[in-house]
C-alpha cells in the first residue's frame, strides 16, 4: 500500500500523537505547550486523512486537499495564538494558564 508500510502503523502513530496531544493540552499550564499540543492533535488528523485517502481512493486527492487546508488553518491559528500569547506575556510577564484570571479587569 504505502511501499511496504501497513495502514496499522499509520493509525497507531496517529493515535499516539492524538492522545499525547490531548494529555499535553489537559495537563500543561503553559500556553506555548498547550498550543504545541493542539498542533500535535491536528497533525494526527492529517496523518489519518492521508492514510485513508491513499487506502480508499489512491487516484484521487481529496485527503491531500483536506490536509493542506488543515495545515493552512493551523498556521493561521498558530500565528494568531502566538500574537495573543506575546501580548499576555507583555502585560503579565507570565504565560501560565492559572494566572489568566487577572485579564478580567
């Protein structure tokens, strides 16, 4: 299928990436590590799109187009999130989630 790599390996890799991203998002208190965990989750979805597209419709590129769209949205999301994090850091000199209650003023 993928030049000798079975589909199970792609699914296992994507599943591990997804749950590591969920764990990092729920456990970490730093906004940058939470953003990196979210990107890890999106990349695991991209792996699934490409793997299932190659398995089910090898002549078509719908999975690839979804993947490119998700990468573009993730890049825009990351740039906006980093800009927000930089502004929070300039105001609070800290980017821990527990200290965000000071932003309500």
